[in-house]
């Protein structure tokens, strides 16, 4: 019987960072992706996505915490947990994890999905594909994203 290295198998999973302010939409997206054998990390705002990716300075985080006194949860499946008290500025890089895809809602309070896209593409994560989703049917906004 051959032994299987589970660590190697876990690292081969496609890892998706899902960003949506709607709990229902986040849970739906998480379920669909997990059913497709993806590793999923869910956060409820663009700011939390940036923090997860290590793209938020301590000054930015302090300012955001003062501006947003609401407590919202981040959920995660499998072993990719996201903690507000992460000691490293780049938690994914230090743990050897990789985000293969970012899926984000377009219309969220604070930072929109498009603003998140611009921040990601202007960073070391620029090669990671970003999918912007929306339940809105606004033709002019859809044309804005046509490349």
C-alpha cells in the first residue's frame, strides 16, 4: 500500500479568495467552490481582502478600524483561516499558501470590487486573476468593464 503525502495534496488545491458583503452570497459562493474541490477563504469587505493579502499598512488598518466600528465576520473553509491578529504582513507567502483567484462582488460598502481590483493589480498580486460579480443589471456599468 502506498502512503500519500496529504500536505502535498492540500497545496495542490486551487485557492480562491471570495469577497462579498452579503452573508448569503458568500455562503453560496463558498459552497459552490468547495463542491468544485477548491480551497476557499471568505471575507466580507475589500479592506479585509487587502489585509488577507498583506496589502494593508498598520496605519491604513488603524484608520479603517476607526471608520468602521461594525463587527463583521470572515469565514474560511478547510485549513485557511484568516485572523485579524496575523503577525506577518504577508500571511500567505509565509505559510507557503497561494491565492489562485480572487472573486469579488462589485457593489460593497466602503471599497467596491473595482477599487479592490485596482489595488490588487497595482501590487505583487497583479498576476492573480480577479473576477468581479454583480447581481445588478446596469448596462453602462457592464460596458465599463469591457476590455
